[in-house]
């Protein structure tokens, strides 16, 4: 199988999980963990568990944190040869807070990725992996941490015309960045219901309703998840709806990335839309229940 390219954030995640419900100003005990994270990197790591090697296109700082993160990623089998190093900046970091009811807040410092700009795309433009004359023809996963300007470039640059683009919305606050890619006929979008609402500037009550609205805005294909409620995969051939398995929630952060990776891996292996959607929902359920590998 051809390598899958993952473009976007690679950070050190600091996740704090309270063992009770938190309110503004709470001072409670819990657990704090540090691990590799970022949407694109999470997808790449999850793909490696399916035996798929990923090429990471991202930026890291020229510090000890960056060297350690590169080593960790290479140890997991990721191809990191094309990572852009921003020497004068620190490696990007993300602070995640969760309690027993789920996500509370995320604070991301993506200074390195933002400073790198289109340099993270160079291997797909300069002939290393692809070029306008010989575009990359495999799967390319983009995350919404890339700037709106970079998304707009991907939409029109011939270097991406032959790729199977998989676009992952990093958060509701970054949904606006995806709009430039909506008309791309080779793009599949992954959003949750809140992100879909931000993308369309209206509230939705179901994943099917949201998927229909996003396709009406020009998307060729979109997958919308809605927590414990049914998810929808809507494309030019058919619309598929499936309900996630019932599980107890242990952790929240990264569930969407597990969903995307499982879905991409299933389809890369030839699965039909129904099988791929159910496999992705199972992977996300295993993640939030703590039964999947951390």
C-alpha cells in the first residue's frame, strides 16, 4: 500500500483529567499526562496501528522537545524525513483539560506550524513527493490547523489535483478554514456536529441534516459524527448512517482522530462505506472507553 501523507500539527499534548466534575476556578486532583499529539500526528500514529506507514509534513522547533518528538515518531514507524525545523521557535504544545463529563477546554500553541507557512507543503510541490506536473496520487490527510491561505492554495494548486484529500476539522473555531476547500471534487471532509454548525453558520440537530447542508455548500463527500448519536457519511453515490457502540467514557481527546484513521485505513483496504463507517465508530468508541491503545 502506498504511504499516506499527513499534513498539519505535531505537538506535545499535556492532558489534565479531573476525576470529578469541574467548574470555573476548581482546584482538584487528577492526572496529567504528556504524549505526542496534534490532529495530523494523531491520525498518523493511529494509522501505524493498522500497519500503514505515514509521511508527516509538519513543523517542529529546533529544541530538545522537537528532537525528542522526532525520535518518538520515528520509533513508532512514521516517516519524518520531510519535517520542517523552525530553529528559533519552540516545538508546538497543546494543553487539554477534561473532567468526568468530557472536554472542558483546549489551549494550543502552534507557533512553529504557523511560522512555517507553506514550507510544510514543499515536498508535495517541489517534486520530492509530488509536483504540478506529476501530482501525488495517494491519500493526503490535512488538518484544520493549517491556515485558510494554505487551504485555499490546496484547492487550486495542480499538485493536489490527483490526490485523495481527507480534510479533518481540528475544532469548531477552525471550521471557517475549510470553506476554501469545499468545492474540491477530490476532498472528503470529517467534522463533528458542532464543527458542521460552525462551518455552515447554523445549528443542526442531526448528523444527516448537517451532512446534507455541507454537501449543498459544494462538498463532494462529508462524514459527520454526533457523539453517541448516529453518524452520517454522505457522498455522490449514497448516504450511509450508523450508530456508535454504547461504551463508558474514560477519555475524550483524540477520539475524532481515531475515527478518521480507522475510516481511512478501512477504505484504503477496500472496505465499502457501511463497513468503513462502522469500523471508524468502533475505533472511536474503543478510544473513549480506554480499551484501545493510548
